[in-house]
């Protein structure tokens, strides 16, 4: 069991993390997955044309910032490896393997009879996850400010949740404003034998509601914890 500070909500919850070897995609499951680094202005891959008019497998591209009002042109000669579709662009992201928390329950499968005539992408299953980032202070640009991490630990912001993950010694920060879908194919993630306990899941629900609505549940544990900290200040 992790040792938590009295200034963290985890301290007051029995069995914040529990062991579960079923490796299903239940809400609260801890996974590993490659997650894109979301820039304020995404970068896109802009095709300039084939390297050779007779070669369908090679093309010249450039990378530039996405401008939503800019009209994007496509090469006159089609490129078989990366076809272009009207109204679409190809985004370019840096990605890194992160621990992620399943925050949405696995959706039910759509019956085959209801999928008839539709494209595959319309029915492929996904789950919603939020990524954890290591909260260590490196003393260099890009590290987390310890004073800020302390505020996160004390539940000051709806988009951040502090924690100590199983089998990791350093603290981590869950970014709920980075909730995103990943595929349910087993090649898309690595399962861990760890899940949030039932009481921890209730707090997660309160936290997500806080972020989505801007309001804390008045009779919830999270509300009482933050109120207690304010009274001690």
C-alpha cells in the first residue's frame, strides 16, 4: 500500500489502488499506451507531390503549423501510400508511452445487423483514457514546480489530480483535460494488474464532474476535503 501525505485525498481512502489480474478494460484500470503530445497549434504533413512522376511509393512533404482558415491544396498526382481526401489533413504529433487511467466504461458492441452498409470506422470500439505525467522536479526547463505540485496534491485544480502510481516511487499528475480515445485492440495498450478501488472511483467521478461542469458535488468527499484544507489554511 502506498504511503500518502495527510495533505492528499488518497490518505483518507482505504485501498486507493487494488490488485486485479483480470486485465479487463474496466473504469479505473491502469494501462500503458502511447499518447500524443497536444500542442496548442497542431502541426500537419503537407504533401508537395511525388518524388518522381512514375513512382507511387515516394513523395515530398513538408511540416507546417495548422491554420484553420488556410485553404489546403493537394498534389495533382495521387500518392498511393498516403492518399489525400477532400477536407482532410494529416496531423503530426510527438508521442510517448505513458501510464493512462481508463475513465470511461467500455461501450457495448454494435450488432452486425446494425452495422450493415456502414464504414468500419463508424463502429470500431474505443475507450476513454487520461494520461499520467511524472511530477518530479528536475531543476531544468520542463520540470514541474514543487509549489505547483503541492497545490495539485491539495486538489486545487479540476484538470489535475495528483497520485503515486503502483510500482513507481515518484509522484504523478493525472491530466483530466487530456482525456482521449484509444483503440481496444490489445496492440494499442499494455494492461497492468492495478485498478482504482471503489471509493477512489467515486472520487474520480466527482473530479470529472467538477472539470466538466465547473461545480463540485456539495455532498461529495472531494468537496469536504478541499473545504477542510481551506479551514486549516
